[in-house]
C-alpha cells in the first residue's frame, strides 16, 4: 500500500521520501505546485485535488493546513487510509494555543484528525534548524543580523532528523497513534547560533540589537503583524531561559539528534558571499 507524502518539495518531505524509498516502501510524493511529472498534485486548499491523490493510499504524511481539513479527512477515510502522520508544532501545547496565530492552525488540524476514525500520529517539533536561513541574506551581504532578543533560547531540530522520526512512525505501527514533542539535542541562544555560523563560514558576523518595532519593520514584507508579535513574545519569554528538551526524538530514531553545528556545516554555502 502506498504512502502519500504531502508538501513533497519541502525540506522534511524531500528527505522523508528518500528514506522511505530506501526502505523499499511505495511512496506517492505530492505538492500543491508539483513542477515535476513524478510528483502528484495535492493542494490542501483545494478539495478537488483530494480524491485522485488519495486513491490506493494507506498512510499519509501531512502538513498542517486547516482550511479544508474536514474534507481531506473525510476523503481519506473514504479512500481507506489507515494512518495519518501530522507535522504539527509544539506551539499547540501553549496555554494560549486557541488564539495563538502560529498554534491555532496546527491545533485545528490535530483536532480534526483525533476526532476522525483513522489512526493519527502527531509530530510536534519546536524550532527548525532551517529557520536560521532567515539570516542568510544579511550574513552573505556582510550586514549585521538584527536580533531583538539575542539571548533568547530555542531547541533547533535538524529537518533530516524530523524526517527520520516520520519514517519511523510510518514504518512501525507500534510507534503510531500518539503525540511526540520533538526537540533538537541542545538549547542554544540566537547569538550562539550566529557564532556557530560565523565559525563554520569563516566570517565575523555582527549582531545588531534592535527593538521589537524595528524588527517588525524589517520583516514586514514576509511576516504578518500578528505572527511577528507571536514570534517576538516567544523570544521574549525565552530570553535567558533555556528551553526544555525531550527524549522523544531519540526514542524514535535511536540516537541523539544532530546539533545545530552539524546543520550549519551542511548549509554553510547558503551563508557565504
């Protein structure tokens, strides 16, 4: 039976597809904008694309898009899908998740899955190591990186480790049907991540301390106001406060996760002039 992998062009899904194929499992990569005849069309905002892509599918790796999640789940059940693995977010565990602009979409999808007559597994990562790519442009151009809270901690998880976790729960039914809070192996500050990027790229990367409003102005072209405020509030709450790490990732993949330094080494070219 086939495993449908949505968001096939994303970093996690790309690695997951490769892992599943190496295990000899049949995979159907899908994307809202395939751009490749080997990738099926599955636009999670367009229910018309659901029936065709779900035909013959037994398991799904799903990105959290709430706009038509009830229709997607209904079609999946009709198609005979047995297991859905959701890439959710640890933000759903926050006390204000119901109104939080980052948590609410994931929470809505989680609720739709857990209410459905299909087994679901919830993967709840915190910060992705790849979030550091937001700093690539200033670093490449020799400009300082603007940080409102340089001492804010997070727990960056390598996207390949997240793909391994997804592959593990898709391949082993004994691991499925529960929620996992996934963190990287270390809690480090934004400033420490900048320092690591400087060492692996051989550059002296400066940090410019900015106010909340200055940062919001800088990111206004690609981060909405409510999301920017939510990110800033999270950083402020973790300024000088290490994030709590879990062992769920190691439990799923059988080893500690890759460090941010490992991710930085692998992606150093993205930060070099």
